[in-house]
C-alpha cells in the first residue's frame, strides 16, 4: 500500500496560458493505492459526489492503464472539482506517483508528467500538462510540447475560491482564436517578467508579470464579482491578481505580511457580491509526496 499527498496547482498564472503552473502548499488530494487484480476507485472528500468512480471515466483510470498497474484506489479529495485549482490533475498526479512506487515501475518524476496528463484528457478532452507537472514536480513549472522545466520559488500566495463552478470545457470555449500583435508582445513581455520573478522569488516582479490581455478577460466574465475582488486584493497589498486556471478561483501574489489582509479583502468583496467563498493563505510548494508505504 502506498499513500501520496498531491498538491493543488494554479495553471496559466495570467500571462502563461497553457505553459505556466505552480504547486500550492494547500489544499491537496491524498491518494492511496493497493495492488489488486482489478482496478476499483473510491472517492471521498470535497465534491466527491460529482466525481465518477468508474475507472473509464476517472482521471486515474488512464494512469492505471499507462503504467499497467491495477489497484484498489482511494482518493480523498481536498481539491474541489471545477475550482481552477487542478482538482483532476492532483488525483492523476498522486495516482501516477503512488502506482509507480507500488509497482516499482522505475519512472522518473519527469516521465510521469505525460502519463498523468493522459488522465487529464479524460476530464478536459486534452492531455495538458500545465497542472499535472507542478503537482508532480513541485515549484513553478514551464511546460512545452518538448519538455517541462521546474524551479523552486518562495512566493506567498492567496487563493480565493467562490462557491460557484466553472468547467474546464466551458472555460476553454471562451478562449479567443486570435490575438493582435500588440497583445502578443505585451503577453510575452509579462510572461518573461513573471518567470524572472519566480527565479528570484520576488513577489512584486511575479505580480507585475501576471497581466494577460487575451485569455484572462474572457474567462473573468464567467466569474461573478471578479473585477471587485481583483480591485480589493490590490488595495489590500497584492502585487498581482488573476484567474487561477480555468477559474473560478482567483489567485493573488503578495508579500508574506500582506497575505492575511489580502485574503480578508477578497472574501469581503465576494460577500458583497452575494457569493460565499473561502480563502487559502498558501505559497508555492513541493510536488507529490509519499506519506506512507
């Protein structure tokens, strides 16, 4: 039996659409696997009632097939589905790390990233790695079609999750097919700024590089209260605010001593919009961790 803690993640970070990702210290899924002749899945925790336990329809089923590792699998969800915090990716990442260890498949963490991404395809229709990569590797990740690169970064974050759902499929439908040259240049410059900020663990530089004039404005329209929450976070000391992944979670970068105030301001802004929410005072953290074997 192997138990793995797989962290929530934030993809895109504004300017890095389908490329950037970051592991969060909280929340997280806990995945336990045990060898079995036939794969079964049990799901408990946040939003468990919405997650299929059929291996053909759950993200971990594809991981089981890829590793040829049938198992009795229990997923304790700490990452709510349809949150913009890599819920399906956390389960797939945790299962990949756990099954690789259980069956001694010998795959490196980097080799597990595309395997876990196949699990993501079950939910979103596309095998993206921008969430599974940081959930497996930890830190700040840059994922291309060729490879994934990860760097450790000590950057404080606040994630505010409203009590509404935005599906990844719906969020992808609003992504524009084209962008102007001016918007492209701005986005590339911001993405480069953010990456340098991560390498320096500089929250001010990271925040300055989050702005994205192409994808984020369209996705923000799906989140009631987004503009007010963004303004409130900045007024409380955030250096950058954007949609986390496909949403509806909103992620803010700030200095350590500003996290509590930023979290409170974002919650108040959602409350004024008539929406319940919860805030995680978190930071960029480690990837999937083996807890027990």
